[in-house]
């Protein structure tokens, strides 16, 4: 058995270059691609993550969290109640 190199997909008995969208990069293992930090996958593209006021990207870079003193409610970071 054999595998295609990074950036290529195994199709039948050949390796074909994978289609990677803007702001994406080939997956390190297997077929496909991932989005760069600050972007999320949406169908066949990478779209920018919209950060609300008082938010930051989490460790993975694919989601956001609210800063201390704020809580997530829908797409906003609101002042936390004491």
C-alpha cells in the first residue's frame, strides 16, 4: 500500500494535486486541506472569523472566546453579571 505526499490526494492509482482555497493549506495527513489561523472552513473555502468587541481567537485559531469579564451570548461578548 502507498500514500500520496502532502498536498496531493490518492485517486485510484494516481496522486492528484489537491485543490486548496485561498487562506488554506494542505492537511499534514491524509487528503484535504485546513484553514489558516483566523479562518474557518465553509464548504470549499476559508472564510475570515469575525471577532466581536472584547473577543480574541482561541488557541486553535478557528474559534473565538470572550475576554475576562465578558461572556459569550450568540455572536457577542457581553459584560458578565456579578
